[in-house]
C-alpha cells in the first residue's frame, strides 16, 4: 500500500520569550514595592489557609449526588385486616409532603420567622453571620452564655443533615460549607421542602404536617393564619413556647411572627390584627391521634418480625427499609375488632380470677424530691390495660384521703374507702400501706375521686387464627404490653393438659380406632424401671367409669381412656403427629398423650386449625406484605406468583390461565381430622365446654387442665376461625383445686366469641369425601335403625356419627328377652371379657413393665 505525505500547515509559533519580557516589563515595577509583595503573599497565604480549612472540614460531608437522593427518615405505618391504619412505629413522627402541598401562607410564616432573605441569599446571611460572630466573641470573653444564632434556613437544613448539635466553631464551618453545597445542588424550593419536612417542632413531631396534627389535629391545608404563625415560632425552641406551660410567651412570639408577615407584605393590617387577637387554639398533647393505636402484643410481634425475622433493622443505618426510618407500609392480618375483644376478654378473665386476693404493690416509686414527678411517672413501665385505669403517684396522705398525681401533671383524690381491700399476703387495709412516692394504679370515678386497683398476678395468652390461611387475627400475650413485653402467646412454653388429647385421638383414628370404639375407663399403671417404680395415671376426679365410647372419653376428658388409646396406638406415632402439626418434638413419655409436654398457645391453635382444615397444613402468619416508601412490594407472605413466574405476564400467551400451586400439604388423613373435629363438637354440646353451647353456632373445641392445676386451657372455634387461651402464673404454681379449663378459660373464649364472631356466618363443618354417616346409640356406639337423631336435644340417645369406609358398625339384631345369644347379652358379655383382659394386661404391665417412661406427678 502506498502512503502519501500529509501536508501540514505552516503556522507561525508564538514568541514566548518576547511575551515573558513584556510581562516582566509591566509587573516588575510594582513587585519592587514592599507593600505589593506583602499583600500578594498575604493573599496567597489566606487562599492556602482557606483551601486547607475547606478540605479539612469538607471531608465526610454529603456529596451532591447524596443530597439529590436524600430521603428523610419516615415512620412505618401498619394497616390491619381491612386496610385501615392501626399502628405506627416511629421515633420521629413525620409525614413527608412535596413543596406544592405546603400552603403559601405557611411558607410565608416560616420565612418571616426564620429567614426573611431566604430567596435572595446563597446559603449564608452575611449580615446576620457578622452579628452572630460578634455576639459569640463577646460572650466567650465575658462568659455570658450561648450566643444568638445567625443561621439561615439552608444552614438549619445543613445542621439537620449533619446530625450534630455541638456548640463550637468547627460545626458552624461544616454547616456553612454544606449550606453552599446545598445551594449549588438544590433549588430553593427543594431546600425549603427539606426544611419543612425535617424541622423538629416539639411533641415528637418532625415537619409541619406532623406538628399540625400534634398541636391542632389538622392537616396543613386546614390551618388558619394564626395557627400557621404559631407553628413558625417553634423551630427555635419548642419547649420555650409550649402552649400549656408558656401560653403568654407563645402568644407574644406568634404575634411577632404575624407582624413580620405584615411588614413583609404577606398579609394585610386587618389580617394581622385579627389573627393577633385569636387564642392559640391548640389541643392537649396525646389527644391528636387520627386513629386509635391498636394491637399491643400483636404489633410488638409484628415489630420483632420486621426487625429480626425479615432483617429490615431498626434505624436508617441498618438499611433503606428500616422500621423506624424506612417509611414502610405493612399490611397485617390483625382484625381490630377481634384484637380488642381478645385483649378485653383475657384481661377480664385474669381480673375475675385474681379478684378477692387483695391488693398487690407494683414495687415502683418516684423521687418526689426531684420535683419532676410527672415526668418520672410517665417513664415508669406500668401497663394499666383498661381505658379507665390510670397510673398515678401518691403525693401525700392525710385524714383518710391520699392526694395522687398523674403523668400529665394533673392531680386527684384517693379516699380510704377506695383502697379498703387487704394487702396481698400481709393483711391490713391497702390504704394504710400507701406511702408518698409510691406508684399505684387507680380507676377513675365520679367527681375526681378514684379507687385503687391492682394488675392481676396471674397471666396468660390468647391467639385467634384463620383456618384456611393461617393468618393470625388476634394475639394477646398478657395484661398489657407496656407492663410486660413478654408475649405469652408465642414465648411461654406451658403444658396444655387435655387440650393436647385431640392429637392423641386423631392419631388413633388414623390407626384403626373409630369414634364408637369402646375404651375402658379404669386404672392404668406403667412400670418406669427399678429406680422409679410404677406410675399409675388417674382421672381429674379420681374416679373410674368403666367401658365407654371414645367419643364419650373425649367429651368428658377422661385421662385413663386417653392413656389406653395412646398405649394401643403407640406413642411414637402420636409424637410424630405432634411434630408434623408443629406442636412440639416430645420425648417418648406416655404422659405426653394427655398434655405433659410443653408448647405455646400459638402452636396449639395452629394445630387445631389444621384439624379444622381437614388435615391440610397452614402456617401462622401476621404480616401479609410489606411495601417500601415508594409503594414497591419488598416482601409478600404468599409468594406463589413469584414461584410460578408467569403470574404477571404482560399479555395472554394463548395458554390456559395460570393456576397458583397449593400452599398446603396434607398432614393428616382428612377423614380422621374431620372425625376428630366432629367428636369435639360434642365437647361443646354435652362435655367439659358446655358453657359455650348457648353461642348457638357450630363450634368444636377442647378444654385442658394440667396437674397442679398450674394451667387451664381452651382451644376451639368455627369452621373458619380457631382461637385458644390459657391462664397460669409466669412461675408455674397451683391455681387452686377448683381451677379447670371449662370454668376459667372457656368463659374467656365465650366473651371473645360474643363480640368477635357476631358477624361471622353460621356455617357447618363440611365432611370430606368418603365419610359415612351412621346413626348410632350415643352410649354404646352401636348402629341404630328406626330412630333419627334429635337436633334440639344435645343429649339425645341417638346421634349421627362419622365413620371412615369399612369401619362403621355392622348390622345387628335384638334377640328375645333372656336369649343368651341375643345382641344385648352378647354386648354385655363382650364388655365384661374386654374389661377382664385389660385388667389382666394392666397387672402384667405393672409387674413386668412395657418400656414406656413417664415423668413423676404428671397426668
């Protein structure tokens, strides 16, 4: 290839030497002068110093990119079952608005109060800065205190972004540098938007929207002129202009802002004077909630799952979706009506049980000598539970009346007649035990007179769950989450007693037993080895009833019948069923069959939900989905669409409609699960939970009472909703000989159901395919012909019983009176032989042992 020579233009190069000579010719005469050299070197020194200071203090400041992408911390908002707000998780109450959403009047009020030249300067008001520097220098010499501020709105935004409130020159330099950077990166409107969304205005309110709610229970677009002017006085020192403690000072400052607005031409003289004559019009702190904060233990469990379970973290440092700064929107499964009913029912049940046992001291006190008794009382971790109960501090006591104070600073009277109950464990009137500084709980009465109350020492937990989805509708883990955050619904491991028996019996139904199987209610002993000897189980009433149907044994909660069924079925199978249902992983003790293993009310309620769901698995969940501050879903409990991959196809692909995969697995034989539920319907109609019969709806359930008794239970519900409750002391001890699940826990469930289920449709339990309905004699389990069950009589002799195929009773005949081969005589002879065989087997088992173990003292 041939290359041609390029033609380069012949440009004449500049004569740099001549240029340098001309420069020296003009500059040297000046440089020979001393004052010129001094000014030049001084200027270079100042420039170098300024550059060094800039580099030193600018290190670590947010870059322009970060400023453009900055989003203020926002609280997490929680919604309930129906989508309505029910709770917020906030350390800084804030609602973020765009600049266009702020009324011009409000913007003008803040500019007049804080920075008149905001739209003219470039981040720093030099006149105000010089005055502030002079004041700082003077007070540094004289020790006259903190100097007055000279910060612009831009500098206040910079201060907020720096998260630094230290009082030193270095902070002001960094603040000024960041102010310049803000002005060069953001528009004035964007800076003002940041300011109005971020500034602290008291009452834990950050930003003007939150403060408008806190002080006036209004949105910003509803504020009047004097109300907007009052908010504008708060940035300097909210506590100094508190509307209740410093009313006149707040009025004076507000009127000053109104005058400045007039001087700046924002309002007319008539508007100024009319607004200045208007009272503040603020509401009391704490009365501004737009919705009733609900949930208690339920919301505390949601908070824990968000922070630890989903690993969103607490603060902004933990990531962009933190609970207290990410502005999350959380949809939960909490039904507010059911949650409130659960809290009320459980508290009432504990209070009923604890009533008459005397007053119990909280062992908390306030130091009255410090003066701030209201603040100390407000910080005391006391949960009062009821809306008409209040925590108080005894201020003084004389002449049969105690003066008490409340956390809002108000006072009241507690007469001796309102504290006449005895002191628990000591005796004597509770009024005599009251001392100044003691923190107590009182119930509000008429005319400012109060009566002493006591938080129950006994505690418990309650959970309600949706059968077909596992969504938890209500959860109460104690008397009040403020007094104790320990959630007994999910954390307390307790023995369920007879409430565990359905797991034993459903395993038996899967292994050849039927509801009509005859089981003997008679003594049963187990050899535990040479060291422990023989363990003999007993019924709760220490009596025996002979041979009965399995159904009768469940309805009457006979321990010995359950033990026999477990022995014949095999404990390994029962333990495996309990593990599959999520109740627990228990050791091979025969006593586990009647509830000697530890579990939680949440686990047991879920197991009952699986039974009501015909053996299909459900997983208890509290959170449906979570959205970030922009509305994007970042977590979803039901992720079947994500698993499928084609749920959100942009267009139809010509194929069949996608079918989401099932979320459940078949854990139990469906017919056995239904049989168990049908048997437990009898517990409500004629068994240990007959107190619930007048709810007049299809219900199933089981009571439970552990040895001691230390815990009393009830778990049950409808075809759609299952709930469970237990009552017991945190440090297990006897509840008293009369304590039973049917007497204490079932009434709590009833109180809850009367409110929570009132709007629920009364639907029956639906049998799965294959179930055979047979009329049987309720006492003997034998098939009956010519008679039909009576729905009106729960104790009718003939009932419909559910059987699996090939397990229903066979046709029988009735022989003549005295016929030794007649059906009745054969039945009696069979029962006698069966009882003799079982007694002989029991004796052999006691003599030789069958390898099973049992903890001491459990039944």
